[in-house]
């Protein structure tokens, strides 16, 4: 994982949001405990910080209370759809940003449920195909990345 982070640093990236860091909740084919996942996720944060980069926690809703102090921001997919957004408040209360991605119900419905007064929460509506287009709820505008 260090080599992957080093490649990101060499490519000029400022941050990494490691994906699939909630394996303990999924069928991995081998036993993986909550505690082992916490250790692994802390290791990823340490690797990233040691390279002078910011690190984001992607999804892994249930472990946020144990990891918020190790991560600089959160990226979450579909917290509205799965009624999980309240857990992201650990990050906002710590003054850390949250990027929320939603893929269903269209941008009007997604943005109507987005926190409009929370300065550290950025909600984007994207197509599940993850093409370049989307909608930024805070800007109330189409985006193309």
C-alpha cells in the first residue's frame, strides 16, 4: 500500500481516499474483524500522512467514531439512500469536510435532502455510470469533471 501511495504522490496528488476499507462488513473469503479493519485503516492513514498527503475515509460508516481523528475528510456514497448521513457528523463536528455522492432519485430530490447550512458538507449527484457529468447541490449547478 505504501508503493501505491508513493505512486499517487509522484503523480502529483494531494490526497487519497482509499476505497473498500470496510471489508469486515463484506464477504471477503476470510475472517476479518472490526479491530483488524481499524488497524488496517489507521495504517493507511499513517502511510498517506507520512507522504505529506491528506487522507479521506471512504464509506465505512460504522467505524467513523474510531477513525475520525486519523482521517482528514470523508467521502461517502449514498448515505441518503441508506439513511446513514448522521454518522458523518463526527467529521463535520471536528471541522473536517464531507463529500457525499448520491446516485439515485435525480439531482432535485438529492439536493432537497442535502444539508444547505452545513459549511463542510458537499453533496454531488452523479450517474451510477460515473461519467464526467453531475450536479453540485451547493452550487445548484451542473458539473463536468
